[in-house]
C-alpha cells in the first residue's frame, strides 16, 4: 500500500461539478450510464447545499486532487430503535484503489456513525464486484445473502400510487 497524503473532507457547493463527474464515472463503472439522470441542478436541490439536505458527501483527496467520494444519509432501524447510516455510493478512481483511500473514507463514515449513535452502517454492492466485496469484508462488513433489494421506480411508482 502506498504512503499517500489522504484527506477526507465534507463536500462544498464549489464541489458540485466534481461530485457530478464522480457520479458519472460510477455509473460507467457499474455499467449503467444509460440510467444517469443526475444533473448539477438536481444535485443542488437535494445535497448538502440546502437547509435540510437529503444526503451528505465526503470527498477523498490525495494531495490536492479529489480521487473519490462517498454519498450517504441517515436511515433508521425499527428493530434497533436507532438511527443508521446508509452509504448510497462509494467510488474511487481506479488508479487509487488498493492504496488506503477507500479505507479512509469508510473510517470517516464510521466516525460519523459513531458520533450520531448509529446502530449500523449499510450499503449494497453489485454481486459481480468481487474486488469490492473482498474490500468490504476486509473492513469487517458481512455480506447478507438472505436479503434482497426491492425497487419500485418511475412509472411503477405512479401505477402503485394510483395514477
């Protein structure tokens, strides 16, 4: 592992285009660039730049260059009767993987979870992302095979809502 000068910081309004670029890179990595609907305007309405942000973003920098991000928000567990931290996206540029940057991001998230009394941190990982799964397991994550992600979106939401 390289000895890098890694800095993790909360994103600011000036980082909006950078965040959008990372989201675009992640959609390419995930093989779903056709699903990308995020725009700078949409992000500005929902991210940390509004009075009650829906989501927060941490940026990972090596030297003075941003190389990855983590997007997360609060969730809740009725079983634990505690808040939880949901990690929506974690992405690093490929040439910075395996160098401790992802670990630094997860540690920062764990500190946030600890300081806000979260009972757990959760996220999804693509079943085909073997290196990602190995990385998360190395950090102490359990991969839950008995739980499936359920999703209703777009027209299906309208149909279910009775539209």
